[in-house]
């Protein structure tokens, strides 16, 4: 019989549960937690070394668990101790035991009224379950199931813990036992009284459950209905993005709800347009919904995990498009006012630009043949252009560029004559005396590359951009820089004709002139410069490239922490190395030195002057500089290995790969390390 074994195990569990720490070691662990949070780099480095040794000590996780439940300690120290339990378990991947005292401490945190501790406990619990499996910890399952039936404040830690468990490599046990009760809890709470913050948290948790929609269909549909009403009433963008993601990822499940849903959202758009209440925040939330539905790649990242593609879902997607198609002409007309939202530097100008950008993406998606928008859309554009007010005309120019972006004149037999007339209207607007109208026309010209390439209209379009680039209006010149990059990309989207490439290349010196004259950040040159480099590098003059293009790319990289278009600067440098080869070799040392400096700013290696960036901005700048150096390593590996910084990078990159502060940089750091080794 196995009864003696169970008795023995129960006795061992009880003994472990009554564990008591050594008094001296207990005090040292609390001090170690504080030192690991120190602003003094030297003290923190010493503490990190001590912690690595501490991880090898028997019962190290028990000391940390004790520190985390010590109510006489400050909250930050307790949080750090809880975080370090996870680190200890990760340092011992082959262990298959979790001390009973640790289990009790983690369950205590799950029940805690201190939000910071209850919310942090989920990840530590998940790492513990990874060691022993969910069946070996029945007390955890009972606690989670009990909390999922309680009000939202007590249920939230359980939602997050279940999400952490479902992220494990082997999540089948958690899925079978906890997925349906969790979704039921989320749906019940969504239907009741919740704060906006809690509703958005519920959306995030529900998104992690979407890949398992077949097991949770009933409560997921209930959650969907409640979420739609919340989104319409409270004007929150996260619900709309999630709803759109559900429609696109699980169409067969939600097909019966699709028609009333899109009609409700369209009716809501109609109302706010009629009431002239279409601010940028409302625009953003509405566009999240439509974008996620018409273009699967734009849906919620969480909702777009590996969900099964079945014949049933494929058929449902076709039916969804059929439901949307009759509504597209009105949807397009309702999108036009988004392009007239005024820029207000005192009131979140960035969200206005984001709304325009999303409207542009949505119109491009709706211009696909299956929606049949082109003829209706062109007629609407012409109607708006004929109106006397400048806002309507500018909106029409924007919308026209979005509607025909990526199309070729030969492919538009249905609207070819109207397209030619509208292009003439764009050219006329680009010669206008009104700066705002010329800016709008410039952006539209940038969208027309595929139509103008290989036609006699390309040279006049380039001449108009030259005039804007050389003009005295700073804003117009900066807009023309963006338009020039877009025009080059469009003209070179197919086989590149030498004459077309040479015509486009003539814009680059003027683009660089605008950048050099403008204040930092005023001219977004990184993406346009990348377009020139990737599409027509072979047409560019070597002297111009070495004297002006390469230095500009390096400057953009060095200013990446403070630039609005920084995300393209690393790609620019990588393209310079890839296209320029040996010509770019003299610039390699500055890129390596820049990466070392960024690593220091991020806490790796010698301390550097703090740029006072938050962790998210540091992570972005680190990724940008890693991307740039990877580009060099792929094209100029021998030159990079000759740099004095080579050995320093080899020493620091493993720390980046293991960093919990910058998980986004793990993959890039690993790639670079492999290239340098």
C-alpha cells in the first residue's frame, strides 16, 4: 500500500511548513534585497555577485519567502524578495521541489490586501508550478477557484495568476482546470460595476485566454457582449481593439454577433460625426475596432496568438467581409472628418497624428477589391474637393492618397479618368499659396508613387516636391521630406527603372539640406532616408553618400534617445553597412562606441551619465542600437571584430540576454553575440 508514503510525505510537508530562519541570515537577506535596489552601481554589482552565491545556498528561497511576508519590512524590500524567489528557481532549472514554507508564503501573497504583493505573486507561483506541476499543489487550485467566484478586487490576483500559468510551456493542466472558471469570472465582473481601470485589466486577462476559445466559448461570448456596451459608453480604445481582434481571430464563434456589432459601431460613428464630437481619442478607439477586423495583422497582439485556422473560420471570414462590404461606402465617408482634426500643440498633438495615420491604414485596407470601394470613394473625394471650405478639400486630398496608395493606373480601369482628374487637382493644390494646402498635397504626392512611376507625370511631381523642399516654410519642407521618402518607396515597389531611380535620387540632396537646417526632431528624416538607401542606393553618388548620407545616419543613431522617428535610425545604419560595404567601414567605430555608451546608460558595464529616461525609453534605444550593430556585424564582421570595443561587447551581451529589466532586447543581444563570437 502507498499509505505510509502519503503519511511520510504529509509529515515532511508539515515539517517544512513550520520552517524558521536563522536570525543572522534573515537580517542579511533583507539587507541584500535593499542593496540590489541601490542607486550605487558598485554596491549593486557587489550585491548581484553575493546573490548568485546565495542562490546556491540550501533553503535560499525560504529566506526570501520569509523576507517577503515580514510585515515589519518596507514594501519595496518585500516586493524585491518576492521577485527574487522567481530568480532563485530560474537559477536552479533542474530542481523539482518547492518548499512548503514557500508555498504557504505565495498563497498568503495571493490572498493579500496589499495590491503590489498580490499582483506580483502570480509570476512566482507560475515558476513554482513549472517545477512541480499543478496536481502537486492542490491548495493552489482550490484557492484560485475560490477567488474566481469572488468580487473583482479579490478575483483580480487570480486572473493574473491563471494568465501566468497559461504562459508556461506545459499549460494543459492549468487550461483544463482553470480556463473556463476564469473566463466566467471575467464575464461576470464585466457585466457588473467596475472601474474603467479594472475593466481594461479584465480585457488584458481575457486576451490571454482567446487562444483557448473552443474551451471557453460560452463565457467568452458573454464577455464580448458586455465589453461592447462598455466600449460604446465609456469611449475606451482597448475594448474596441480586443473586440475587433476577436472578430478577426475567432470569426466562426462570433459570426452571429458580427452584423449587430458593426452596425452599432457604425451608428455610434454616425452620431459623433453629426454632433461634431470627433476628437482624436474617440477616433483612436473607433479605428482600433475597424483595423483589427479588416486587417488581421492590426488586431490585438494578445488576441492574435496561435489560434486554429479551420475551414469553418475561413468560411466565416468570407461572410464577415460580405457583411462589411455594404457598409464600406458610408464608413469611408465617416472617416473623412478624421483628416480635418486640428493640430493642437497644447492638447496631445501626437494622438491627432496617430488618428490620421490609422485612418490612412484603414482606407488602404478598405480599398482592397473585395470591398469594391474605389468607385464610390473616388466620387466622394471629388464631391469633397468641390466644396468651398478648405477643411473638406484637405480631407479629400488626404483620403485620395490613401485610397489609391499602392495601386497602378493600369489597374484602375473603373476610375482611371477620375483618377487622372484628381491627380491634376493634387498638382494644383501643391502649387497653392496656402501652406496648409501645400502640405496636404505633398503628403498625397508621396502616396502616388506606384501610379506616377514610369509616366510623364513623375517629373512634375518631383519638381513640386523640390519647390516645397527649397521653400522658406519650415513645416512644409519637413512634410516634403516625408513625402519624398514615400514617393521613392512607391516608385520602386516593382522593378526599378533607371530613369525613375535617377529622377527620385535628385530629391536626396534637398532632403539632406532640410534636415541640416532644421532643429532637432523638427524634420523626421530617418524613415525617408531609409527609403532612399534601400530602394535606389546604387543610383546615388558615392561622394554624396560618404560625405552626407553616412554621417546623417550616424547622427540619427546618436540622437535616437531624443528623436521622434528614432525607431528607423538603427535600420538606417544597418542599411548603410549593407549597401555601402567597405565605404562604411570608417564609421564602424562610432557605432560600436555608441552601443557601449547605451549599454552603460542601461546599467551594463561602467556607469554612464544618466539621461533620465524611463525604462521603456531605455529599452527602445537599446534595441535601436543593437539593430544597428547587428547590421554592421552581418555586412562588415571582420571590421567590427578589429574594434577595441569588440571584447567589451562580448563580455556585456550575456548580461543583456539574462536581464529581467530589458526582456525586449534578449533576442537582438543573442543574435549580435552569435555574430561577434
